[in-house]
C-alpha cells in the first residue's frame, strides 16, 4: 500500500504536492504553450516548449488527483472539449508556477493574447481546474459547480490558510513526541501523518523539534529533491527526499525526478489507464464462455445420432417381426459381437415403415443440428482465443494512442460503440505494434504487442525458415527469431532466450515454468476470415522455460 501519494484512492498529499509544484517552478517558467489537449473529462495535457525540448505537463482531477511531467502519449477526441478550447485561445506562455498558502493549491500564471490569466490547480477535497483573469474572476472551470459558486463570471474566493507554514521562523512546537506529532498533523503545512510520526520519533530520541522542522523545510524548498520509495511502518511511502531518521534499509527505490516516480505509481495504480477497455473485454469473455457452455450442452444432446441410425437400420433389417400397435420391440443387435437383444421404443399409431422413417428423420435433423453446433462451437472458441489476446494486450498497453487503436479493433468486432467522428480529422498514428530486441548471438527478435502485431509478425515479418514461438495453449505474443540469411544452426542459448521472452510476454508471465511451442514460420498459416492474431500451426515441439521480460528502458517499443 502506498501511503504518501495514493492511499485507498486518495488525492496527492500536501508534501508531494508542494514538492511537485517546486519541481515545475524550477523547470517550466518561460516555456511556450505549443498545444493544449484534453484526453478525457478529468484529464488535461499541456505541451510546453522550454527552448530545448517539449515538456508534457499532465494534470488529472479524478479518480486520483495528480500532476507530473510525462513522456506518455494520449489519444484525444476529434472535437476539443469546451475547457480545452478556452485554454488554447487564452494561454501563450507560462510565466510562473506558485504555491498558495500551504494548501493543495497552485497557480500557473500565463501570458496570452487577451492578457495575463491564472490556471488554478485545486487539489483539495473536490479537485478542480479553474481559469481566472488577472483580477481573480473565474473565466471558466473544468468541473462547473453551482453549489460552491464555481461558475464563469463569479469572483473566486481565495481561501485563507488553515495552517502554520513549515518555513515560518516563529513556530512554537510543543514538548513531548505525541504532542509534537499531533501538532504537526493538525497545524503545520505541508505535512503528512507518516512524516509527522518520523519527526516525532526523532524528537523522542533527543533531536530538537526546531532543528528538525528547519531541516525538513530546507530539504523541501532548497536542497535538490531526491525522491524515494520507502518502507514506513509496513507501508510503502513516496517521499520527495530522505528525511532524518529514515534508515537506508527502508529505501525501496530511488528516482531521478518526482515526475518519474509519480508516473510509475500512476501507471501501476490503474493498470495503464485501460480500465474501461478491460471491463468491455471481461464482460465479452463472460458472455462468450456462457455461450460456449450452452453450445456444448446442445452438442451432448445431439450425441445420440449414431444410436438412432443403428435403431433404424435394425428395424429395417428385422421388419418381419414387427406389427402396428407395438409400443416397443426387442430385436437382435448385430453390431455387437456376439449379438444381444435390445429394446427399441415405437410409436403405436404409426405403421412399421412410418416408425422407420421417423427414426431416419430424427437422424437427419440431428446431423444438421450437429453441423450447426460444431460450427458455432468452433467460432465461439476462436472468438474466445482472440478476446483473450485482446485482454492481455489491453493490460500491457501503456500508450494512449495504442489503446485507442485497440478500442477501434473492439468496435470493429462489435464489442464497443465509438462516437462517429468527422472524416476530415486524422488520428494520431499508432506506433508499429511490435517489440524488438536482439538475442545473445545478435539475431533480431520481433514479437507482437497485440493481436494485430502478432499478425504482422507471423504473416509479414517472418520468413519460412525463421524459428517461431508461442506459449502452449495460452494467450501470448507471436515471436520470431529472424535468421537474416543465416543458414546454419541457431545456438541453443538464442532459442532458449527467445522462448523465455515468449513466456514473459504471455498470460503465464508470472509462472515459474512455462511450456512454449517452437517451430518454423513456414508451418504457421492464417485461416481465411480469422480474427487478427489467430493462426494455425501444423507441427511443433515444446520446451519449458522460465519467463523473462525486458526492462522498460531496453525494450524497443
């Protein structure tokens, strides 16, 4: 559990917020606003040019309010929302980033065509973004709220600080660790409960409370930030610096910037922002599994077709012992060795030939039904296999543009309805849906990120003699080891490495041992009309390996 930044879905805490505002204030003032984007109703992306490179400032008000500099890509609606259009018209250059009175409020001061304006970040109980003019009047609000008078044209009421600022010189900390801790959490800003406990513990060991507060303020506002993920009282806690009293053994991970740590935690919290697509895929899988069970039950009901045909043939062969009006008859079953007596039910009102015809009619009906059931069962299982691949692709996806492409694939398959957009607008182009790396001996390894990427690998990139890999009977990537003209044997270590990557980029990635199919691309074919990523493999052998994944830096996405 993370207790300093995202605990039980809470918004960014006061210390992390203050440190992030400081990081932005050191990097962004003077940057030109290249573009404003609004990927969703609660997200905003400012593209800022600082003279050397483009900085992407990501702001979100829900479900967990956060802000950080990012390198992620986002898919955007064709028609910019109201607030986004307003910011595009009013913001030209970022002048400054300023905190406000110890609260989780920050002011981004901009210059624009219509004069100076303020973008207010309010990350308190009801996170919101507001654009104010230089006199403090609201121009517009991301989330309009009549109950709290957050509407265009209304004067914004600046809140008075409820706390004593930690940088003040006249602080009078109480005596005693418990009193000191309660005072820190109730009256001092910025502060969090885990840090208050840590400072109170140091005070109990004999450190001066005034010196502890002064040191805390220096690290937060003067000394370069050194973010860490630390273990405090059994919880993982994100801190903007290493505070006094924190043991080195408690540091889990260090980060170069606070933005890097916030992005990592943010992506880890909500599964790469694909929650809506995951829900769509999960519900579709549940429906298809119910359909598969129903079709399998229908198939079992049709399994008596051979018995009915045998009964009809036995009646035909022994019709001399039959007469009208019988409810059943015992005949010799010559299909058994030696023959045995079997009882066949009859319809008393029907003649001998009509009873035989009735059985043959049931046979033909069941044969037609069996063909239909077999076809539906095969189609359902192929659809399940494709959706399993899509589920894994959505879970793995960390790019908004690639996720948008997955959403279109689901919409094309009828699982999702997307808004009809103007044909004149173009979408951001998704990257090539494959990953690439090299084996220990230098062979290129290529595997798909999603079903379309798997299609590209198996049907376009692979040559007939290239080794091809896929996990056995589980969703996963198609991986090919490209010979690139090499005609000799592939070293065992390269085959093993390719199989380990195949297992690592599959639904079995968390297992200790995974069975992987190995063959050549020449025996892999795509059935006509099959969904992307579905192929037929004529022959293969399997090997067992431990899954392996590349780290985020070394994999070529």
